[in-house]
């Protein structure tokens, strides 16, 4: 049975260009990029080529790109790096209630260390009101962290609307763009963010590498201590093959973006129209928000999201529960709960498309989901009408 992979927001399979770049490096011994000999220089050149490609994807100057071990590390570097640096006077941090755990968890840690963290809730469509963020950013605020695209709903957040005003107030803005880069145009300068986190595996690069763009001139307390790599902001010998894969994926994603965004958007719209039209009790979460084109968060009332994920898996379809699935455990979605969708928070799935998704797969998926949902409803009815 052909598997249908609709979980690109979890990890998007390696792009052909990324695989080729990585194999070129794995097929030979890459020297240490910090070595002064010719072999070291060749490795350094590969890294700088990749850095320029990553920078190019998000309109950032190459020297602003700090290569990290992934999106989680980039978010941690920004948050600790900005809040714990020398000369930071205030103790207040403003963020949203729908951030990824790699933002929420370090902020919780800082809260336990005495910072005051304000988590602004989104509206019912999953969008945070910039005015509410600015209102919360009272004097003494040392950081505002707002993601660009939500990983569960795809809802785009008004980061650019905050950037200018926060700059005027002298408050640093961190933006987690891991789910936006490669899906919608992202411009570091236009957003006005001071730091911008990226994860390679969300755009067809390898897992375990990512980047933090840091506005030139901004000081950041390094999270790790060691050699002076990455301008002292992320010491440690660089993984040349992973970084080369990241660069190749970023370049390929940048080239494909205009046509892919339109293609995936129309496939996503087709899924939503057909499910809404054929599956009773279905709804699209965050339907009223501007969204990245590849993501759909579908609620199927009365059926547990986890049940759907397992049943779809048995039919050859890979999706995620609307609830975040980390380390193999499925929790109720903090994102849908923050949107006020208490009921949907336990009965939603996230469908996320990518470069390998085609119309045939979409049609097959719609048919399978319809059958799986009907079966699950029959089972619930037989067990006593919705009781668990
Ligand atoms: C919005 C967002 N930020 C950060 C991350 C973390 O990236 P990584 O898996 O590279 O640590 C993810 C991935 O799950 C994400 O969706």
C-alpha cells in the first residue's frame, strides 16, 4: 500500500537537493571548518555557502545567521541569550499562549527564576491581537516572543505589526519562524524582529540543524561555552554535512515557494471543502485566519484525535493529532484550548502537505478520512453515545 504522508509540519522529508548535498559531504572526510589548512578551508566554504542560502530564504544578511542544532536550540538561544545578557534591567516577558514548547518551556523556566511572563491569548481564529501584545509590553519588558506561523493551525501572527513599535520602545522581539520559512515569504528586515528562529527539517533539510538570525549589532549571551565558532554565539565544531543539507534545502525552498504555495493552498482548500461537505460534525479550526498554505487543522466532533491518527495510520495515512505529539505522547492541544475550542482540542487532527503531496493523494485521503470517521462514530454510538 502506498503511504500517504501528510505530516510535513512534524518533519518534511529531505529534499532531493539536500540529500545530494549531504551525500557529497558524507562521501568524503570533511575537515574541521576551523582548521587553517586547505581542507579546513574547503569545509568552511561549504558552511558559508549554506549560510548565504539560509540567509537568502529569509532576506537576512549572511553574517546575521547563527547556525544551531535545530529550531529548539535557536529558540532557547534567543530567549536565554536576550533575557540573561549583561545590562538587562527589567523582568517582564510577553509572549503568546500558542507558542511551540521550545519557546514556552524556557519562558516557564525564566518565570520560575523570577521573571514575570505574560501569555497573550489568541482570538477564536488563532490569531494574537498586536494591540494586546503592545499593551502587555509595559515598561520593564525585556523580551516579546511571537511566532510567525503556528505549527498546529498554520495561523500567521502579526509579527511585522509589532516590530516597528517594539523597536521604538527598545524592546527586543524574538520570532519563531520555523513553520513559516519556505511556506510563505519571510523577510527578516520587514518583520522587524531582532532574532528569528529556523529549523531545517521543516523545509526539507535534515533534522538536527537550524539557525537563529540575529540583528547585526545585537548582543546575545551565548548559551554554550567553548571555542569561538559562530561569532562566539554557538560554539562547537559545525556539522558540515547537515549544514550543507540545510543550505541546499533553503535554496530549493526559496525557488519553489511561489508555485508551491499556490499549488499546496489549492490542495488544502480542496481537502477542507470536501471534508466539510461530506463528513458530519466536521469543522476547520483557524479557518478565519490568514494561514500558511500547507496546513489544515480539522475537528471531527465526538471522535478523539488520537483515535483518528491511529485509524488513519492503519489505512496508510500519516497525520498528527491537533494536539501536539511530543516524545510519543499525545496531549490535548494547548493551542486549540487557548483559542477557546475546548471541545475541538481533543478531537482534531493536523493535516500538513508538502512538495511530495499530489491531487491523487489528496483525493485518496479525503475518501479514507470519511470512512474512518464513519467507523469511529459507529463505534462510539455502539459504546453508548459518546461516553468514554
Ligand atoms: C514552531 C516550531 N518551533 C520550533 C520547533 C522546534 O524545531 P526542532 O524540531 O528543529 O527543534 C518546531 C518543531 O517542532 C516548531 O514547529
